[in-house]
C-alpha cells in the first residue's frame, strides 16, 4: 500500500515534459519504440519503485527482470527511510546547527550560526578564521554553499551584512584541512567518502562506500558537478574509475592528473569505526549516509544524511555485471 501511495504521488507530481524527453532520448539510443519505453517505464515504477530518471540513469531498458530487482531505486530508498528512520528525528540531520551540536565530538571543527549569535560574535569568528565556509542551515546537495575569504571584502562589516541579508540563515564553519594524500587528487574541495550504514537490533552494518570528488568547484557533490567512484568498504581502496553526472569517465582527475582508481584512504579503519559510533548517537535514525573527510589528524564527519540517496551507488559504468546494491540491504 505504501508503495502504491508513493507511486500515485509521484505520478501526480511528475514532470511530463522531462519524462517524454527521456523517452525520446532512450528511443534514439536503443531503437525501441516510444510506446514500449513508456509502458516499460510504468512497469518499472510499479514493480521496482523506479521513476523515469532511475529508468534512464540505471539504463533499466538494458536489464532483465532479475537484474532490475537488484537495484536500489528512488521508491525503494524511500521505503528504507520509512522503515529505519523516525521522522520525529529528521530535524537533527536537516538542520546543520542541530547536527553539529549533537555530533560535536565527530565533526571536530569550529562553527557558528549567524542569526543565533550577536554581530560581535560573528565578527570574532571571522577574525579567528580568515577563510571559512558559509552553509545555508537547511541546504542540501551543496547548493548555496560559499567559501568566503575575508581578504576579498572591504571589511568584516561588509561580510556580516551579506550574511544577514535575505532569508538564508547561514552556519559558518572553519575550513577543514584535508589529508595531503586526498588533496593530491583534487585540492580545491573537501573530497569526502559517503559511507552508508544501517543500524538494526543494535548492530551497525556498513552497506557501501563511495568517493565523492570535486571537479572545478569547492564542493564534491555529484549533483553540483562532482564525480563519484566506488570504494571497497572493507579495504578503503577505490575500485573503479570516477564518473560525473553526464557519465564522463575519469581514470585520472582532469585538473590534477592524479590517478583515482586504486587510491587507498589513510586511516580507513578509523573512518569505519567513526561511522559505527556515530550511527548509534540517534538510534531512531537507522539508515544514514555519512560524509567522511580525511584530515592529517584522522577522519571526521562533514555531515549525516537522513535520505542517503541512491543515484551514485550503482551506475552502469560501475556495475558491469548489471547487479545493483539492493541485495546488500538484506541483513
């Protein structure tokens, strides 16, 4: 029943123009009739919870029924969130200030919320940190984040006035110092590893891990121009090429020339232990995607995601055997 309700809601909200553009694109790539593609899309929506974006992204038109059933779709991801996460606790992960307070022992950096502090306190923060990140409290996917250097402004008053204008409430964070080995791949963003955990009956299960890499911007988000590559969750080694949202593949980073596949993260065991401990801080939220940063002093958390996402974990280029990650949730 829950999946039926979800599908009906998605059908109501669907962008029909975008959907038919996908149908046209798939038709040109495969030669299959548009009517068949549209029918098959609806079949995948009903049976696997896959929207038209999933159908295209995971190239479900090239998968048989058994293979399709192994993919974590948007609908299935939504079901997992409903199963493991209590919505009464979503606010802890949705609001960066609440998250930082509760997970202060895991983030290990200085931060301040603009609209909850006095001007003098904000100015003092900027004097202490000549460069810092300004993140919208309720932002996501890297949208709205700014890296601010006080040298680029006439005065600290000018920066303060910029931060308090408009409707955004910013959280300011000191810039994380990234481990030099990770910086070699791309130094202009904090490149994180998304570690997905399930907390079930008091035991934390590591589902998967993916390396998120910046590319031309100071954020590493896949939906903001970044790249992603799978990581062996046991060894901490990058197991395949990186890919961006346009499905461009990268053996080496286009800006630094550093090899991506085969890179092994420092302090990997500590990173996994960090996620295991963090997963038990709010046990009512059992399905979380942790963004882990590697520093010279060890791994720290950047944030936790109450909707861990699904689009970066099983892209066709990373699944040559056409098997998704859904079986990993069978715990």
